[in-house]
C-alpha cells in the first residue's frame, strides 16, 4: 500500500490528475491493489464520479488503511488541499503502523508462548501419568465424578487460554 501511495504522490507531483495518478499507481502496483486502482481509474475515465469510485473501492477492500486513503483523498479533493504531501504523510503513517505492529508481535511473543505452555502442561502431565500408572488416572475416565473433574478442567483450561489470548491481543 505504501508503494502505491508513493507512486500516486510522484505522479501528482509530475502534474498528473488524481485519476491519472491512480491509473499510473495501478500499473506499478502488484495485484490485488494494483488491479483495484486501475479499476477506479477506468471508472473515472468512463465518466463515473470520484466519490462513487472511491466509495466502491473502499467497499471492495474493507481495510482501515483503505478507509484512511479514501477519507484523505475526499478531504483533499473537497478542500482543495495539495495531494502529494497528503499521500506522502499517509504512506509514512502506514509504514509507522507496520513497524509498531512488528514491535507489538515481538513484545507479546513471550506471553503467547506462555499461553501455549500453560495450556499443554496439564495434557502432557495426564499423558505421562497414564503411561506410568494407568490405574491412577482410570477413575477420571470411568466414573461420573471423574467426568465432572475432567469437564471442569477442560472448561478452566479453555477459560485460561481465552484470558491469556485477550491479554496478549492489541489492536492497532
């Protein structure tokens, strides 16, 4: 997405209109974004309105980055602001967002691994105990009280896994 934004910015600086810049960026950008930009440029060439073409692109690509691009383009178009600095700033913002996502994944890796370990230790322990002394764990699988204990353990394990997952999830 940042490459397409920079291509559009360069095209606008070179004197192309927004629809021409969208077409030029579409030719230089790999699919599926390149195809989408070319499609928008084609809609504009056939007489469609900029607003309808951008809204269509936003519906077809429901990403926060696309909403930011469409909102920025519409704002610049209605206020008469310069497009090139807007596109450069948007590309910079998206690059920074990606960098922060990578940092967050690295920072939460230990917590995610802890969640897997905490979830697998009881299962592994049950397996080892059943290998060492099958008679010791047989009541868990053969009696109603054992079934209740197993059901409770499975429920609590799931609850713990969901809690750890919720603690480690950060939305950007």
